[in-house]
C-alpha cells in the first residue's frame, strides 16, 4: 500500500503500536478513517486502517501522486 502525502497524512499497516500490559489485556484496534473495529479488546486503543479504506486511499493516491520509477 502506498503512503499518500497529498492528503496531509500517511497510512500505517494495521497493527499494534505497543504490546498489551498484561496477559488478560487485549489491545483494541479501530480504523483511523471510518472507526470500524478491527480487533475487539478491553485494553489500550490503537489505530490502523481497514481494507475498504485502504483500497479507497490507494485509488486516490494512484490518481493524485506521481508514479515512482
């Protein structure tokens, strides 16, 4: 997936920024663009990007960003 700087933000791969604090605490991950819950949990909140938002961003980047050879 490309990172698009034209829209003033870059996109990171869905994941966890920091590990959970304990064995029973699961990191909660939501899409930073639409708010869809990607991974339910009771622990800290982290942000990623869901597949529909990633596809939309890639198509906008393909139109707006110059190709890199």
